[in-house]
C-alpha cells in the first residue's frame, strides 16, 4: 500500500514537468503504477502470491528504469552548465 501510494503521488507530481526526459519519466512512473495498484488489489482480495509477486517485480523494474533515466538526465543537465 505504501509503495503504491508513494508511486502514485510521484506520478501526479510529474504531470506538469518540462525537462529533457520528462515524457519518459512520466511513462515509466505510470507503468510502475499500473503494476503496483493491481498487485495491491489482488493481494487484498484473493491473495494469489505468485501474481502479486510478478506485478510487484514489474513495478520494481519500472522504477529501476526510472532511476536510470533520472541519473542520465542529471548528467546531461550538469553538462549543459
């Protein structure tokens, strides 16, 4: 619940950002939301642990990809100065 809610808040904060890779960051955050929210719903309702684990792992991969994009953007913006 905590991971899904924090990721949803993070996605909402990325809506109006106009950076170099803002569209990619928003898309990867949205993919993580689309993995974590159904995982939360499935876990609360039925408890299929294998499906929940797979969805949570997909959210983890999407967040890792988002972190790589943030590092690339930070490196590019530092080079511009």
